[in-house]
C-alpha cells in the first residue's frame, strides 16, 4: 500500500492514493495505520479518491474531481477536517493530480465542496461560515467551563478559560465531558485564551483542542474557524481576521459575510510503502 505523510501546523495525516476507490479501508485498518508505535502514526487518514468513484462523493462529482475521504485516528469517519483539506490539496498539487490556478480548486468532502488557493507553502481553504447555535459546557477533571456550540460542517464547543487558569496547564489526556443532548454525535472541544496584539488582524487567540476521534492534536483547522468566529462575536464584529495560535503553529482565519477562509502551511514530509499485513489487528 503506497502512502504519503503530511501535516498542517502539526496536525498530521497518512495520505492513501486510491483514485478508483478499490482500497478496502476499514475502521480497524485506519486505527492500525494511525497507531504511533506499531503503525505509521497520525491524527487521521486522508484517502484520495475520485468523487465519481466514492458512494458519498458521487453526488458532488459534477463540481469536483476529487473526494477527501477523511477518517479519524480511531477509525471513525468525520464530516470535515480543515487542516486535512489543506494537506489533501497539497498532495493533489505536488503529485500533479491537480494544478493550482487563478480560480480556487474545488474538493468534495462529506460537508460539501471546499475550495482552495495555493500560495507557496501556504494553502487556504474556503469553508462554510461558522454558525454559532447554542451554549453548553465542557467538564475537564473537576473544572466545568461554559462554552459556545459552533457548526463548521462538524460540531465544536469553544470554551474560554477564566482569568488565572493557564492554557498549558490543562490535562487533555482524557476526553472532556459534554452534554450529549447538545452533541449527539460527539464534539471537538477547543479551550482558548487571549493572545497579545498581532499586526494585520482583528484578533489573536491561543487554542488547544481535544478532537473527537483523535484525542488532543497539535492543531485543528475547523476548530480554529470556530474559535475565530467566537472571538469576532466577542469583539462585536460580524466579519474579520483572527490569528489562532495552536501548539503546532499559527493559522489565520478570515470570516466574511458568507464564508470562512482557513490559511496556513501544509507540507508533505515522507512517502513509502506500507506493509499492511504487519499492522496490528
């Protein structure tokens, strides 16, 4: 099985080329590939398949040639992954499966069509505008934090830390507890703190995230979009640009009247062949 390894601000993925949709990808195989000791190690798997050859993507084949079949590291399927989409586009361009152009490059996902622009090491993807729709809480150990529920094609809960509690001190080795009535399919939980002034943006936020199906990751693109939308609301702004610093680097989120652009580096770091018969069952 051929593979490529890539990451966006430390959010890392194993990319599996499968243009004609012939690969028998299962939850167990995905979890084994993502195992950081006995597999390749990753936050998730990106299967590169033509939209017309995938049962979900076929409905979008008229708008995009390629479908991003994204799986979390535990073998579950997610609707959308912002950093994954940026790494997916990097793979398409670097392997010649797609060419960057003045027009944005469309990619089919389970959350619909996303469009990407390539500028050197930076790739920006245009996604749906985040929708703030409810208030809820997350509990971490004995700490319960108020948060805002945000839909970015997948569910998020953005929780600001109170004054006096430092972001690096949070123990995210265990999943935060949340209200299943608000998030019946689970949720990605972002914890935030204010950042210092940054030139050229309207806001600056520090973020850590516990991703549904992947545990804590160094970065989460859709999470950054959710955090930016909440930050702009707190600034009494409908639109604007927010710098979001994650443990893996910086993402820049631009919220417009209709959409949301997520920008940052996306890199490919290795290619090879995977001996799938030697992976753990």
